[in-house]
């Protein structure tokens, strides 16, 4: 994966690559980013806001609104990679390891998170519905 968004005006260049998210000259490893999402993209505005939570701090990153689709594609691909890596880790556990991992997370909270991903166009409606059915045992 490699996406580069050229900054305009006073905005910094953004680069999504295999292992890091780069803003200007600062690089942030994905495994240390708690959250990365588009939080504002006004219809008639010149720029949008990408919000990142890194080391417990919220960082707002402006981007040219014209790059919104490209950023959404990068976020969607990043989410797929994280999901794929998570499935590989989960598949490698034995039944004993899985049961000793503690109580499962709240399925309703998981559905809320999935809905946020759907609203950001990171996952498709079909992916959302399938995962929702799995989580709620429908």
C-alpha cells in the first residue's frame, strides 16, 4: 500500500505506506496509532480534517478536500490489513487460548464501531451487514 497526498496552502504532505503514516517530516507507526479517521469534510470547504490518536493525544490533520476519496481508500485498505492481521493472530490461537483470553467484547459496541467504519466508507454495506449478523448471532 502506498498513497501520497500532496499538501496545499499550509497543509503538509501525507503518506500512507506499508508500516507508517507520515505527516510532513513526522512518521507514525500504524501499530502505535489508536485511531485514524476523517472527522470533518465539509461539502463546500476547501479542506477536511483527519483525526489521529497517537500516544493518547488527539492530533487534527488538515488535508485538501479534493484528496478525500484517496484518503478514504487508504483508510479502507489500512483497515483491511489490520483485520487480516487480526484474523491471522486469532486463527493461530488454540481453543484454550481463546477461552482464557477473557470475556468477549460487547457485540453492540462492536456494531457501533462497524457503523462508524461504514459511515466513513471504510467498509461496504455488505461487509457491515455480514459482520453485524455474525456479531449478533442472527
